[in-house]
């Protein structure tokens, strides 16, 4: 699977400079998922772009259906759904 921004792995999202991000929510009117730095944001204090950084980043769900779909894959709810529901679905589809 190819990763899309802001994801650097299936479970970790980061800003362009490498600070870990967590999901802030979904904005219906803009059709965007919003991500922000996880406290404490150590890299934000020493980032060379800190003065220009909005510290909130928006990504369209359509950019990657698996990672950013209805619920971004790095959220606790998405991971829990995968652990609970996936074992039921996989045997039914095989």
C-alpha cells in the first residue's frame, strides 16, 4: 500500500517536518480531516518553520480511502474497529 500525507506508516501521521500528529476531527463543510501536533510537541519548539506553521493540517478523505476514509487509520477508534470487526469479515469474504 502506498502511503499518503500525513502518514509515514499505517499508524503514524506526521507534519512535513516530522512532528507526530493526531486527528482533531472532520470538517463536513470543507470535506477535510484536520490533524494537529500531539502534546508535548517537542519538534515544534525547535522547528525552523515554527513562525509560519499553522499547527493544523487539513487532508481530503479522497486522497487515500484506506488511510483517510471515514475515520483516519491512526485513530484509536479505527484501530479498535480493525481489531474487532476484521476477524468477522475476512472469513466471510474468503
